[in-house]
């Protein structure tokens, strides 16, 4: 059984849907392609939080942020260059 993922969205804790095999494959292929496309000087993170504001800390499937992993040792990225959300049953919610 997958562990529950909880995100902070607009001040509310939201339990994320479990990820199926097609979803996981799409996320991993996307991250692999983005690492190759962006190269050095960019961090590609998967399913990790973003610090967007005081009430939201979503965990998109893939995030590309400037810098290195060490740049985010004390704080999550707050201004990503790109984020990707692979939506299966949650498309309507993700678009909000």
C-alpha cells in the first residue's frame, strides 16, 4: 500500500490520490527528459513541496528550479521555472 501524501493548499490539508503505475511512469519519464533538456544549473525535483505562499505548499509531480539541490537545503523553491502535474482522476481539481 502506498503512503498517504498530504499537501497544504489554500490553508487546507488535502490528501492526494494514490499514484498508479501509468502516473509514476509518466512522472519519471518527464523528469528524465527535463534533466536532459535543462542541464547544469537547474534542479529537477519530483513530488517535493514548493513554498508558494503562507497558505500553500503543493507538491507537484515535477518541478524545475534554478540552482542546485544545496540551494534548497533551508527552504523549498518558491519561484520554479516550470512545474508539471500529471493528472489522471484529479484533472478538474488540479486546474483550480
